C-alpha cells in the first residue's frame, strides 16, 4: 500500500510541476470511503495537512457548504461532519493544497445508501462542487 501511495503522490506532484506556470490554482481533492466497524455511521468529514492554512480553509468551506445543504435537505437529521488536521501520507507528500474527504463508512447500511443511490451520490457531488466554487470565489 505504501508503494501505491508513493506512486500516487509522485503522479500528483509531476502534474503539479507540469502545470505550475500555466495554472491559476491547483488543489488536490481526495475522496475516500472508509471501512470502519459495521455499526458505526459517519457523516461526510474533511482532513487537511496540519500545517496548511489553505487546506484548512478549503476544508472548512467544503464542510460548511455540506452542512448547509444537509440541513436544508434533511432538517431533522443533524449533520456532525468535522474538519481536522491529519497526518496522512497523501496530505504530507502532495504539493498542491489538499483536502481529504471521507464520504462514509461502507460497512454501515445508512452510509451505504448515501453511496449506492445515484440521487444521493449526485447530491454529494453537487454540494462538493458548490463548496469548491464558493472557495474559489472567496480567493479571488
């Protein structure tokens, strides 16, 4: 697994270097589905590199957007997703500003619905896109 992560970071960094002089901005968004214990339900949450203020700000904007959208779509559910620093390999070794997004626990039946139903996946994709657009507009 470490070799796969190394290769992934190398590819990301090569693309970052290749586009550094022409890209307006480069960010890495890692989307992941966890595999925790069977009963543990989790909300969408966000990690950033401990020393990256830009990563933290991006993660917070994404989290705030998801929270607002969840609360509008399911007002009685309550959203508990968080933003926190984390020492993950890809966050430590990738050059662009990075956010690691945990979409859910594949072993939890309720989280599975979030991932399996196409309408739910599309809603998450739309909400994350809205958050990225909001973050980009805040940086202009």
